[in-house]
C-alpha cells in the first residue's frame, strides 16, 4: 500500500507518539492519533482524516497531527473546500509547513482557543518577553489632545486589560470598552475598569456594533501581527468611527515584502503597506515611532507604533 502522507510527516507523528505510548492509560486523543498513523500507513485516507478530526476536536494544539491532517487534505485535493481549517488551526500550521499559502488572518476560533489556553500565564509571559506594545501605545495616547474631558477608547483585542491599565498609569483620564475572542482573557479584564466587554471577533464587531462614532480612539495592542493584508481591517475601523477620531496600534516591521509571515507564525508589515492601507481608508498619520516590541526566542522584534486621524470624507 502507498502511504497517504510523506514519510517525514509520518515519522514525526510516530516520534510524538513514542513518548506517550508506554503510559498505562492513553487519552482518547492519543488513541485516535495512533489509529490515524496506522490508517495512513495503509493508504486509508478517509479513515485517517476521521481519526485526526476526533483527536483535534479533543485537543486542538498538536502540531505534528495538525500538520498530518493538513497534508492529507492537500494531497487529496480537499484543502480549499475543507470547512474546519480554522477550528483546528490548520491554516497556520500548513503555512509554517509550506503546504499552503498563509491565510489572510488568524481565524477567530483559533484566536479564542489560543488565548483561552494562554490566559493563566499571559501576563507572566508578557513580563518575561519584555512586551512593550501596551506601554508604547499608552504613551502615544497620552500625547493626544483631550480638551479637558475623558477620552473614550475602544480596545480591540483587549486581552486581560493591560492597555487600559497602561493608559491610566500614563495619567490619562479615559473610559474603555473592550472586545476580545477569549472568554478567559475577558474574565481577567473585568477587574480593570472597563465599562463594557464584548466577546466577539474584531472585524465582526466593527461591522455589526450599533454604537458607532462614540469613540475618540480605537486602540489595538499586540493584535496586528495576527492579520496579513491590513486593507480590510483599516477600512472597517474607518467606517466605524467619525471624522477626527484616531486609531492607535503597533505592528512588527517586515524584513522583506509588504506582508511577511515569519517562522513564529506571526505577520509582519512593511511601513509602506501600513501607510498605504491607512491612506486608502481615509486616515492621516500623526505619529509613527520605532521601538522594540518584545523578544522572540531571545531576539528583539523591531516594531512601530502609529497614531492616525480619521479625516472628513470629501
């Protein structure tokens, strides 16, 4: 029989299973993985896919088996029509493995799962990796004219509420509304003084929320690296806010090309791409500063923080 996946992929899966096969009681997802590998070795494509779906439904974060499912789908010419790529995180893994082009953005379901899992250690990780996005965006917001009143800030991808805390620490009187896909992250943000919190996808919220034009600033901290081409996102923000309101965000700077999907599974952007997307959406850049966003595997990540003003439509 001809295996349904490349020997290298199957070999990695077998190696992953070797560490758990001796356990006295095997979790159900491990049993499903073992069956999937056996079906692959016999060329039983459909049975292997069904086993992997059962496994990833129980435990989505299994890189070797996500890669195996992605490869099976690509080889069977089922990749484009497969409806559960986002649920299983397949688009990102397939891009990292060179099996498919990167998606336009992280799927909202994957974002929710990733950050639900990360939430207990999120702020500890922020400290360990020297995250600076929240504090740099807060500093940029602190320089905005306030005309003697509190700023109204929409915090997209608010996470645990670190941006709200950083803005207040910078001496800014502000009210906050937060949006995030992770219920576990929102549970922590509830203790940080948000007026309202919404569990929703960013773009979906911008297109459907009835409370439009109520905010002075739309802020996105540690969010842009989960989006590829920024045209649609900036258009959605521009259509949500009124003239004179601002968007404030940070982004990782691409080393080559307009949009770069790197080995860490994040999107980086060229300043020219960011500037073009803002201009096309009717924004005028007011400030654009370079800084080090964080470290990834010990290496500094070059980034920029941008503040842009929504101009009046002609």
